[in-house]
């Protein structure tokens, strides 16, 4: 939802029409359920427990699934 969010912000701040959010780089690969599972399974549980309180507001504000 990054492009939609960025366009919404640019519209909200009334940026000039020539200001655009940059396109994705050709090397970018989106995160899949499999890659997310891989990273979560290979990250120490202690670290996840430390990070969750720091990002819980992001999950709430942007309605991300937990």
C-alpha cells in the first residue's frame, strides 16, 4: 500500500503535480508469506518480543494484520 499511501500524503500536502513517489527499483522483490515465515523463524524470539511493543502502533494505525 506504499504507493497509495504516498500519493495520499502528496495530495494532502498539496504538492506540485510534478512531485511523484519514486518507482520501485528493478532489483526489488516483494515479501511473500514464505519469506516472512523464513525471517520470523530465523529471528530470535527475544528480539521479536522487544520489537513488537515498538511497532504495535504502526500495526494499529495502518491496520496491518498481526
